[in-house]
C-alpha cells in the first residue's frame, strides 16, 4: 500500500531510479519504506484528491493502523456494527543499513547485518540503506535484502506469499532465503531498463499466476497466518463462501468501520459505501473461481529489471483476479494498456470488467483512508458511487 503521508512529495535517499518500458515513460516513482527482496525504490502514490478513481498518478505511512477484529461469527454485507476497531501503531520506516527490527519480543534490537549473518551462516561485508529494508553484501559474494518485520506475523505472511506466488510461467518474485519471527532475507534483484514488450509479458505472466488458483476466496498462502498485512495495515485472511460476501465482510467493512470510528468518513459517506456492500451480489458480475492474487499490486510493487518485471511486497491471498488488475490502475502503471491487452488475450476477462474497476478499487482506497486520513475519502466515495452507477 501507500508509503508516504498525503501532501508530501514522493522521494527518498538511497534508492536507485529504474527504467520502465520505452513505450510508457511514466515511472513508478521512488518509494520510501519499500518492503521485499529487490532493488527497492521508494514508491509513489497519488496525492489525495489529485486524481479520480483509476487516474494515473501516489504516500508514506502515517502512524495509526487498525487490525479488523471479530468477536464471533462472520460479518456479512450489511450495516456496520457500532464497534470501535483496535488501533495499533506501526514501527517507523528505518532509513539506512542500520534499520532494526521492531520490538516483537524481549531482548535488544539486532542490526540487519547481524540478522543476515545469523540466519544464513555467512559473514557480512557491508550493508546499505534500501528504503525500509537493507541491502547486505555477504562474504561469499552474494547480495541479499534484509527486512525487519513491522508487526506480529508480518514476516511469516510475506515469506509464505512470496513462495506461493512463485508459479511456473508466472511473474518472477524474489527468492526467500531465510526468515524468522523478526527478519526476512530474500534475493536481491537489480532494477534496470526493461526490455521491449516487458509490460505485455507481465500481463501474460499475471494471467498464469491468477490461473494457478487458490483454495477459496480469502484463503491465505500455505503456512501463511490468518492475521496478515497489506503494507502497514492489518489484513485478515479467512476463507469465505463466495466472492461478494467475502469481499464485503473482509475487504470493505473492516476498513470502512475503522474509518468511520476514527471520524475520517462521515455518516453519509459511510452509508453510501455500505450500500455497495448491500448490493454486491448484483454488482459482482459473473462468478469466477478464486484466483491466486499478489494482493497489493500497485505500480510501486512492480520492479522493472533488465530481464522483465518482478513482483515484490505481496499481500497474497485467494481473491478475484479483477482486483489485482484494478489496483494497478489506482495510481497508474507503465504500459498498463499493453499489460491488460496481453492479459485478456491469454485469459479473457468477463464482460463488464471495465465498469467493475471502481468496485475492486474500493478496498485499497479504504485502506488508504485508514492509514492516511481524510485526503483519500473523496476517492473512496467516488469509487463507491461509480460502482453503484455501473450496477
């Protein structure tokens, strides 16, 4: 998800610019606090209010975040229960090679280099800053990325997601080399000029990833925790009976409830979005089997390299394939038209998919409202209204 506060310009020290396909010179920008195992850029998101739903344009996290909780049975699409979400504070993005693991338990903080040496059993030559992670050069000549977990289950969720997304014919993802409760070590991917046709190739590979499937909507990756994360926002992965019911209960209502309780959305705005949840069975389009999703597929999580596009920082789970594609359009993605054309040639989308884009963007926009405040409320409400008009 977004990595900077509304109103601040994207950018950060210690991250290299990357070239994108020549046919689409829009860059994914620089990303501060990037997560994952690659030559991370500090990413950009649209400043709040600067673009309408689906516009192509990018934020660093504010402190508060909310873990949607439950007290018993499954929450279905309908009026929100009057309950205040539990508020957590995330660890700040460390800048530099001395990024340290947050307090996940007793004991002193450990440096990324020490964590890499312990987990891999290889001495470390040097470390360098890499957004919220660190680039570590090992004595055996390898270069890796070491990232601290920012909350309970964060490392386990990302490691399981990366392994699950590594399907034959799918987009490449960094290899998980080691992990414990506090640290994730992955292979390093050098960003560079993408070859011609890289965006179309990503579209074909993304179709293969989605076709690999998932056990159910909301299913976590194998060995992944139920209580996972999307960026710095908690995200619950529990299998649901069908996409409309699950999407409302686990991807819209928890964040809508949190935003309402924080006073970030008005009662009238909340009611409009609740109406989308009530009408989701009619708005959802033709039924589809659960797809294997990256889950946080904004353009900053696409790393363009000389051998094509890599995917980083997943929030992987079983979901609707249109959600990944819609998220790419929230802040724009280089070569998005070519990517979608190649995707639909490989695996056609159901009729009406363009009209359903705002419906699928509602989830990430509400996460932005929770993390970054009122600045994204207008875009979330606009997405809800567009979804209702399309229905």
